[in-house]
């Protein structure tokens, strides 16, 4: 029983930290932090803590690209 409680707590903490990272990057991206927008593009491209979505990935990669960050193009 203790193992089950441990694993539930571990899964919750991983989920919480993943959501925190996503919301943090979204907030920074809307504040025109180009690195965070590029990171969001990466997250959606690779499916890192979010569902893979090429369209959303391209959207977040375009923001820094249009802002002059060639590495995101």
C-alpha cells in the first residue's frame, strides 16, 4: 500500500512540474521572451509534457523567427 501511495505522489509531482513548466513558458512567451517561445515550439514538436502538434510547434517557432532569431526558423 505504501508503494502505491509513493507512486501516486511521484506521478502527481511529475505532472505538476510539467504543467508548471508549460505555464511558465507560455507566460514568458506572451511577455515577448523569444527563448521561451522557441522552447514551446520544441515542447510541441517533440511531445515533451504536451501532445505532439506540428501546427502549434510551427506557431511557436515562428514568433522568435519573425523577431530575428534565425535559429528558430
